């Protein structure tokens, strides 16, 4: 089933990416301002293009979200608290540290490691009062197969990678304890003499089993796979300012609880799949004197759905016939993102 899903996602990403018409590199000696900024959103990769041999790029992404809404089938609801007191809420501060190096021959290698802190105001309905630390890292090898600067109508590329279980698997850690694999495709199209850029890309993340079996009653999971589909449009307003619009869609398949598998119990679905889609404007300062860019953006929720819920009967408090949102099924109506990049 997972293999079929993987092939489907790869084919879907290819069909979506090709019409986007793409290249990372603006034309040389363009008559006016040209696009020279990376994506602002944390979910983004690099589209279809690559970077010159021997070039290093370092990026820091930041995301803030105030998760105080329960989304079911796209509808927003106030998540009531069966324990009384204030409504459920979680505040998210996430960072992603990214590196990229040009290998030549249309290839580059890149790596990402996430770090963050999520604070819950009701720990009895969340993993704990807070979750923090380093998450699982990944390394990707990217190859551009078509390059617009070489005469192709678009720049089109693909990547493969590995997910590493680098994060902590303690109760308050961000790690999964599982190994995984990544495949992706992307395309970029530069037009109007380099002043405008359109980009589309898709990724499929496969995850295996993981967790910390040494902690009593701690869930050991067959972690669900997930998909990212990202799109953006950028316009070079001036030599020092790009403005744009970014879209970030993600879907996480449900996890399976395997902590009782050793005792012969059945593996149970956790019914915690979720889907999110954010779209919003971005603005990026281009600082060529320092080989840097600084971008900010706002993502507005277009659609969200969370399966995870707990009944009052299961909790033993509240209305036994009512469904309550868990700490992991809270979403944000909007979020703020920022990025800084340095090239040498």
C-alpha cells in the first residue's frame, strides 16, 4: 500500500510540476530588476534548479503559530476543554537550519535539521506541557534534468533523500526514532527578463517504526508518511526587493500504535491524520553586498482537517457524548514565517 502511495505521489508531483514551467537562475545582464530570493516558507525545497559548483548556501527558517482552533473538514471550531478553565491552545516556535552545496553537473546536495518549542496550555490533552528540542534531520541529493538557461522551456529536477532519527524520543522530544526516505520533483520558470518567477514542487516522505520502548506506556509507532506540495510566484519589484505569493499544502497519514505488538496485540490505527493548506504574501530584501537575503511572509489558512479527537467518555470527564480536540489536533488561522539566507 505504501509503495503504491509512493508511486502515485511521485507521478502526481511530476504532472503538477511540469506545467509550472521553471529555472532558479535569472538571465544574465537582464535590463531591469531580477528575482534573486529563495522561498520564505519552511516547507519549501528548491524547485527544479541547482546552484553553481562549489557554492554554499546557508538558510535559517522561522515559523510562529498560535494554535487555538480545532479544524474539522475545513471548518474552524473553538476547542472546548473538558477539564474546565481556559480553552485549549498551543504556541509554536519552529526553526529549520538548512545547508546546500553545488556539486556540479546540475547536481547539489542539501541538508535540513529542525529545532523548535511547542507549549501546550493543557498538558492533559497534549503530549506534555511542552515539546522542544531537535527534530529528525534529512539529507537530499538534487539533480536538474532540464535547465532553462541552457535552452529548455523549463528547469525541471528531482531529488532523493534520507530521514535520520536525530531528534530526542523522550516524552517531550521532537524526534520520532524512525528512519525514512524522501523523493521529490520540482520545476521553476523564469520569465519577463528574469523579473518574474513561478515554481512548483512536491515531496513524499516515507517513515518507518520508531519511538522509545524503554519508557513505560510510551507509544512506539509505525509513523505515518506525509506529502508536501508547494507553489510560489515572485516579482522583482526593485533591485533590492522581491514580493510574492506562496502556497504550502501538506497531508500527514495516520500513525499506527505498535507498543503492544510484542505482546501479540493487534496494531491499531491512531486516527490522527491531518491536512493543512496555507497561502499568503511574502516580501524579501535582497542584499547583494552581503550575499544575503531576508524574507518575511504570512500564511493564511485555506483548509485544515484533523482526525484526532477524544470523547468525554474515554477521558472520564466532561460530556461523555461530546468529542474534544486533543493537543495534536489544534491548528492556526494564520502563521508568520521568516527566512535568512547567506551564499558564498
